[in-house]
C-alpha cells in the first residue's frame, strides 16, 4: 500500500510536461534526484510579489512594475546592434519595452491589451522595461504568476522550465494520510503536507513561515524516528554482558593517583550499564578539552579485559595514537601494543600474532587497525577517538573485527545539541561536563597584529620564567590569495630573536622531522614550537603554559577552544594570546571576546554552530554525515527537540507502527528514504 500511494512521487522526472532527455538530465542534476518528489522538494528561496498593479506614472524605477497597458507602436532598430522598441501606454502616460531578441515582438501586437511585469528603469524621462519577465493578454490574467517563486537554478534550467515542472509535479501529488498528531497541527497552525507544498511551490500569496516549518518538521520527524528505530534494533542485537571484576581498574586508578571526578564517574556508570547489558553498545562520549575522557575510556577497556575480551583504541593520527599508547603504558597492568603504519615488520608480526591468539589484550592504533590481516581472538570493545575524523564505514569495519563488539566513540570537540540530534542521533550520549580539580583557568587576551613587538616581549618573559610556548599559524606557505604570515616565515622570524629555542612542526614536513620537533619541545630542548593546527589533538606538554594563535579571526571558535586546550595542563598559570587583524569586524570581535569570557566548550560550541552553521563546524568533511532536503538544522533548530520527543513517545506507544498514525508514519519514512528503518520494521 505504501509503495502504491507514493508511486506518483517515485515516477521519473521525464514524465513531467515539457522535459526531454537533455532538460530532464539538467533538472535532475539541479534538484539532486531523478524523481517527481525531488522536483517538489526543491523549494523556492524567495518570492517576487507582483500583485500590486500600478499605472505607468506611478511605476518606481529600480523596482518590479506590474501594469495593464496597450501596445501603441513598434520601432525597428536603426542598426543591428540596437534593440527593438515597443511603445506602450495607459491613461497616465507612455513607457517603452526594450527587446534585444526580435522573436519576442510577437508578444506585442499593436493595439493589444496586455498585463506585463518586470524591472522598471528610468531612461530619458521615460519608464523603460528591458525584456519584461511576464507578458500576458489581459483576458488571460487568471494564468498570471502574481506571486513568483524564486528557485535556486543552474545553467540550462530557466524559471519557466522550473515552473512548468513544478506545476506538473503538483498535478500528480497524491493525497497522503496525516502522520502528525492533530494537536501539533492545531497548536502550530500548520497546513497539511500537500497544502504546504502548494503554498510554497505555487503560491497565491507570499507564504507564511508555517508551510516551510511543517515540511521541515516532516523531515526532522522522519530522521528522529529512523534514529530511534535504529537504536531499538541495536539493543535487540545479541551482545555480550561484561560484568568485570574491578581488579585491573583498581590497579589503574592506583597508578593514576586520583579518584575520577563526579562527571567521570557518572559517564563511566552509563558505559558500565551498556557493557553489562546483553545488547551492543554504541555510545558517544563527549568531553571538553582536559576533562579526562581518556581515563574513562581506559577504565572501560579494562572492564572488557577483566571479562575475558580484548579492546582496541583507534586514533586518527599517529601522533595521537602514540600519546594514548604512552598513557595506557603508564596506567594499565596488562600488555598493550601500538599498531601504526610506521611499525617495523618484525614488531608488526608479533603484534598481529598476539592479537590473533589473545595474548595481547589491548592495542592502540591508527587506520592500520582496519587492514584485513588484523584479526582479534575476541574483540569485545572498540574505542574510537576524535570519531568525526572517521567515516561511518570505518567505524563499522572496526566493529566487525569482533563478534558483537561494543563501540565507544569519543570527541574532545563539544558538539551542540542540534548536531547531536541531527547527525549522531543513533548513538547514546554521555557528557563529561567538568574538569579535574586543580586545573587553573587559562587567561585569554586579544591583541592586534600591530602589537606584535609587545607580544614578543611577553614571550621572552615567559621563556625566561621557564615556560614553553606554542605559536600557531593558519597556513604552511605564503598564499597569494590570503594575506597571512605563513608558518615557515614566522618560524624564521622567531629564530632571529630566540635562536635554537624555536622548533617547527606542520603537516607537510617529513614525519620524522615533525616528530623530532615535537619531541624537542616536549623535552624542553626547544622552548617555542611554531606549528599549524597539527597540534590541535594528541600533543600533551604540561610545561607549555602559553599559546599564541595568529590571525585568530580566521579560525572557528570550537577550533580555537581546542587549540587553547593545549595549555593549562600543568601547575603554572597559562595564557592564550589571540592575535588578530588590526581592522576587525564587530561580529569577529564578539566571537573572539566569547573565548575571553568563558572556557565552557559547550557554550562555545553552541555559539560557533550558530555563527558558522553545521556544514563546516567540525573542520572536516565526514562520510556518512547526513544532509537534509527540506529542513535547515540551524533555522529549524527549535523543532528538533520536539521531533525527538514525538518520535520517542510514538515508538513507546506503537513500537511496530501498526496504529492508524503508525501506518501514516510508515509512509513518511518511505517518503524520506529511511530505508534501514523501513527494513527493521519489516523484519520485526
């Protein structure tokens, strides 16, 4: 029944009027699909109101003029390069139509009464319309687009073609059952699904916001339902109950020397509940910079080992993997190995053998862990750090290395609630919202680039007092397009003043050279490290207490917060100096001032999301990051919690979606291509 009712919307674009093979191909590329539904879901971004009909005398230059006129005269050009002119008039005066294409002259027979609309300009004291947008005999006014939708278009698809395709699609739009609770529609004053599409695509007046909000909520609800159904499916998948003994954990905490913070204990309890349950875990662990996520992950891994299994920790870079390996070596009372692309053949063979026979319970690695020849005897828990740098497929590949493997994914990038609901809704969420006791606040200050000499003097004082300094630049080489100082040039300039105390690290260096620079900085052989954002994660030097971020206005707030977290890890007072252009816009100034006012990464993340949007929030494009057709997660953010709650309550009352509303919701899921959720419902 679902497929039958949606069949008109699944029909190919070629079934719409006036579309041959070439045009249908161009239109499919524009709307992102080759079905009638895709055409209907390509919504206008604006509307031109042509409802106010004016007399020629009252037409305003520079604006849209809609007029009822009579064709008085047609003038041929004196030269081929000149346009044709058509004189039109009404009872208030005369105006001119300018046509560069003679073919349009047929629209203007002398004596004809026409309704015309287009942009009016003043030329030689006369109103002129060059190639008016619409020309229609007055007798055919019923077909005039008084409210003209403005669609996003591309080469080859003009408004006339788009309008014809949309009207053809609306003609075959089926009447669909209502999938929303009636109380929501009444409270929000929302139209039905089909009515909302007609109001937006073929409006009789400029649409109220409710029509677009209704369609956005349709899509948000479909996505939240799919996430909830996915979570339910995962919880039904056979897992393993890992009780643990607590012995290895106790030894690790003894070596650590501190008790977990209340926030760490809370998140660990949530993870433990998942590990003890007979279903598979998929949990996202969020923790601000320096909040102690790694300790929580280590304790979770040890529970898996205590239960007779193995655990793996995956990091996106070799630098971060080495950092985690050093932490595990210090804390865990069982063998642990490091597996990266740089491990030599003999050592690699030993590691692979230990993983395969179970004698090696813990491993830290990079993408090397994905390789086919890496086999585990009993992988019970996989932990993925900085998970947004991996695609969904890679996460699944690691999970598939074991039988019913639990997954814990971590990020030090505080993720706004909107993104959590829209992009990670299939996961359970844990947040560490406090830092370990004893961490001193980081003093953050703003400085113009013209104040660089004063900044250098401050750096000299910091080094003289035994401190170490990160100096972060946005680019590696001089750019002709972007006027900023490159890392290599800044390194050379700092060397002139501070000599061998300065080291250089960036992503284009040979790995051995970069590692040597980082090691020199960590050991104190170098007191200043000039670097790109390569230091954003995985570099832990407690003695570093100053970070200078050059052209800070060019970074996102979340990334600036991440970089700032490289300091404040030791006993000394720490400082973050934000160097910015001398001329700074008000918005940029407010963004940087927020960093000066708070160290709460979640507050900063929400503001960064509001200012920058979701597209580049994480600073990297991730495979599997879902896009939206009708909803704008930023603009419709207030609808997200409502959709999340609605989906949860609906599935609690009707898990199989068998009620009348449930049957309608099945159509909604199909309409928005939530295939996995649909298959789960079919499978029972």
